[in-house]
C-alpha cells in the first residue's frame, strides 16, 4: 500500500497531543538556549502557532504566555513557511 503524503493543511490540523510541557533533561542543556536541567519547555500545537502568527503585524515580535522557561524556536519556523 502506497503512503499518501499529508498536505500542509492536514499537518497543521494534526496537533498530536500538543501543546504539552516537558522537563528539560540534562543532555539538552546548552541546546536551544537552555541553561539548566529541570527547566520546562512547552511544545505548542501547530494550529495555535499559526493563528497567533497571523495576528502579528509584519516586523513585530511577540511573546506567548506559557507557563514554562523555554520554547523550541525551530518548530515555529517549520510551521510558518
């Protein structure tokens, strides 16, 4: 059976249990700007990131109030292309 690739709209709608918050393990310290083990990182849902980014004016920067110390910046770039 051939694998059918998902469209970007399908990927955007598939939240896969996100958002979720994880505790940063010691092996990730120093990656993505993390400073210490035990901090928390939130992994947002793609549809949520898309909705928020559509509201931000061009050239502006915002922060999203999540109860964590870090977010993975690479994910925002993947979902916003």
